[in-house]
């Protein structure tokens, strides 16, 4: 069966794109291992020697603060392949293998190999495998194929394109995480991105959200002006149950940005939602064809965080309600697509933005 070329509705990606293990493996190679992957905030690695171990598409990665620089390495010893670190913490001195005590400087150089002369270690094995690391606005990105990225000039700046300029008035670098929400969602990562990229579902799924932003439910969420931002209802200006807050708006914003909501989807795994007084930064961590971990970091200005009695609960509780509504419907979509009779779905006209994911996937998976 093929979709009719005469239909007004565009066909979605096929079933295999959401359920097939082989398709997911192709995505790992062509996307997660070959694109800049959003991995959290640089503030989480503020102290010299501070490290975090992250699972990026099945690869264990150490990210560590080395003086003023951030380094990233694959998390295995070049001697026998043992994992080196787990969790997060602070490295004092060197990264030491728990198996035979080979040790590596924070920049990945081999600095000790007990009872084995340094010159006897093959030159190619005298450092940890490097992972590309870069940042924008305090947002940390990793690249599992740094040599390939450098050879093709696939910089983080090139991948971000015009987004930093569009959002230049938001003080991202200064913001601090005040609350993190974590979810394990039984859905393919692309289902979550497609859901984020349209508001056709908002009227039926998000009553609390639509009370704050009525434009989300008008005409199925069609014709939303994301470039300027989406207006709140009268008297509302942020994402809380009341639409207001005792926090101040970011001083650097334009008049529109202090009253309107903006959002960006940054492929492959970064969803950014912008209110006047806080930012919700979503990182998606694909775990398989039908499983995704989502971390929602809520970022606030340092002056607000430092105020006595600062409490981000109004924003966190609102976001938790909206997030759980989204994940529930995404899991329903994933479960429905498991049927052997499902071949593909359709995008309605107001879901034009979701069509981008077809072009993104097709461009990278040929």
C-alpha cells in the first residue's frame, strides 16, 4: 500500500522508523554518532576535575573539567577495556583504571602503566579515545566522531544555524538549574520530537496549558508565529498555573519576549521552551526503538535563585503536568504503531513542522 499522491494529508515515516531495531541501529550510526548531541549544562561541571559519565546512544562517555577546558573521552581503558568511571564526582589527580591501575591525565594522555614501559605501549594506545565537546550559552554538546566532524567542518555552530541569533536576548550562559525533572517514556525519540513540533493535540491534551496560551487551541494550533512568539492570555506572561510569578522577567528580553512564549527544536535531541522568567531545556536520551529518557532542566536567573525564599515549584509543577500529558499520548502513539496493520500515518496541514523530521531523517539515512 502506498499513500495517494492526491491526498491533502502527507504520509508520516513508516512503521519501521519507530519500531525496527535495524532502523534504530542505522540512526545510531548516522545521527547520534555523527551529530552534535545535547548533553546538559556546563554548570554541572564547574569544579576542576568534576566529571559526569553519560550514555550517548550506547557509548559511555566521560565529560570532565580540566582547568578552564571541558574534555570528553570514551569510558574505557586502552589496556584491557575496563570501564574507568561511573556516575559523577571529582577526579583528584588522574583518571585511574580500577583493573590494573593504568592512569590518564584529564586531557586523556596515558601517564602511568605499572610495570609496563611507556615506550612499549603502542603510540595509538597512549591516550583515551577523544569525544568532541563544545558549548553554546552554557548548553553542553558532545560528538562521538570528532575527527570526522572536524574533517567535514561540521561544527556546532553550523549545526545550530540561525538559532543562537534568533534567541540572542535570552541570557542562557548566566542561567542556573533550579529543578530537574526526569522521565522514562515508552516511545521512540522521534515520536516525542514530532509531538513537540505541533499543537494540533494541545486543545484535547493540555487544558492547563491552553488556559495560559489560548492560541495553542485555535484552529488546531495552525498559523502560530514562533518567530515573534506566541501570546499568553491577558494578564499572563509565563508558564505557571496562574500565568504569573513573583520572579522578574529577564532584563535583556524585548517587549514581545517578556509577554510571549517561544520554543525551538534543535535536532537531534534538544527541545527548548522559553518563558520570560525561566527556560525549560529538554534533553532526549534514546535507549532503543521504543524507549526514551527525557530530562527537563528548569533554568532561572542567578539573582532570582539567590533571593531568600526562592522557590521554582510553581514552574516545576506546571511543567510536570504538561510533560506527563505529552508522554502519555506519545506512549499511546507508540503502542498503536506496533500493530502489524500499521504502515504509516498522516500529517494534517497544521502539522507542517512535524514534516521536517522526515526530511531530517531522510537526509541523514539516505
